[in-house]
């Protein structure tokens, strides 16, 4: 306790007792640290520094996430564009009399990849064959892998049983150029400006379901223009 001189109303001086909490009110003290409250200045500085470190760490996480998202978006954007492709593989035609294996003449065309607005990492791939055929397929990019959704299309089977490819037997029967309805699915690998897609074909001759077709190892190699 401390005593101070207090001026009474009638002009006489008298002593008054001021308690610690009243003393603080008199002097307008707002500092809460010190022996009276049990918190030291060091503790207060540590708390402030801890909050600052937490804020800095949170800011760093936000920056890293933004950089990663930007990089992923650039990778997805880099996949879109025009490609030249070549399709090759073997197909097996089966009917009541048996089956025959045909090696496809390499088929060339233009591939266009567009972003699919239905979701991130999704694309629409358009295949334009030099022979005039055209079809689309949906795909999803997962890392460096491209997952091709099941799709269907019509195609003419131009083939040769001879190897190498330039030694083509043009005296093929009519079945080699009949339209076939193909159901396909598969996946691919993205390597820079190159795409390597492998598909499995299964289908039948258009208008004649008795003739089936299968292609277990169809390969599309595409290079960005």
C-alpha cells in the first residue's frame, strides 16, 4: 500500500490509501507483464515470435501450393494441341469358317487434343484419318499416364499378311475393306511432345455380326506438330 496526499473538498489535505489496482488506474498502466501478473517479458516475446513463425510457415505453404498448381496447369495446357499420328497393329477376323490374322497397313492422320471443361485433367481427343474417317474419345491425365475411356468408331480394315509393310498384296478379298464397328479402350504415356497410346479393339463387321474382329495390341504413336 502507498499513501498519497489527496485534496478534500473544503481545502484540507488528507492522506488516502491507494491499492495496486487503483494505482494502475491512476497512472493508466496497461502493461500486463511483470511480477504482479506472473508473465515475464521473455515469455511475451516468445509467444509473439511463435505466432510470427506460424504465419510465415502458412504463407510458405500457400506459395508452394500455388507454384505446384501453376506447374500442373502448365503441364495440362502443354498437352493440348495438334499431333500427327500413326496407327499400327494386327487384327483377327473370325467367322463360321475360322479366323484370319491381318497386319494393318500403317494408318496416318491428325490428332487434336482439347481441354474438357467437365473436370481438371480431362481431355477430348479427335482422330482425323487421312482416309476420311473421324471419331473422338475422352481421356484423363494422371501424372504422365493418359487413361482412355471406352469408345466406339467405324473403320475400314486395310491389311497385309506380308512383312515388311512396303511389300503389300493389293489383291485382297472384299472382306479386307468392309466397314467394321470397333469398341476400343486403353491408355497412353506422355513423353514430352510424344504420345504413345495402346488400345484393345473388339467388334464386328457392320451389318454382319457373324464376323467378329479383335485387336489386342493396337498402337498409336503421335508427335506434336
